[in-house]
C-alpha cells in the first residue's frame, strides 16, 4: 500500500484540529484490537480443546462434548484469572 506523504500530513493536521475525531479513531482501534484478541483466544481454545477431547469424529460427540465443555470453561476461567492477576500487578 502506497501512502502519499501529503495525504498523511493532511490526516495528521485534521487529527490535531479535531480531537473528537482522534478520540473516535483511538476507540475504534481499541475495539479492533479487542476483537482480534478474542479471535486469538477462540482459535486457541478450539484447537487445544479439540486436540485434548476428540479422538475420532463420528455421528455424535457423546462424552467428547462434555470434555469440550469442561475444557472451554477451564480455559476461560484460567484466562480470566491470569488477566485479573496481571491487572492487579500493574496497579
């Protein structure tokens, strides 16, 4: 992607002159980062729990479904615990 230096300078000036626009862009960027983090977590959860719980695929998951549910719950609880711990250490 080629950026025109003049266009970039124009955008920079607009952001300096419009703090509401700058704030909105920051908020949107934060939302996108949160969505990306969620995607990473869901992909890891799916992959890890599938590898742990599913040994073969048949017509139904049976007991494997219970394993997947428990695995997902433990994963999310662990993730939440770690995030809370890291947040409390920053303060």
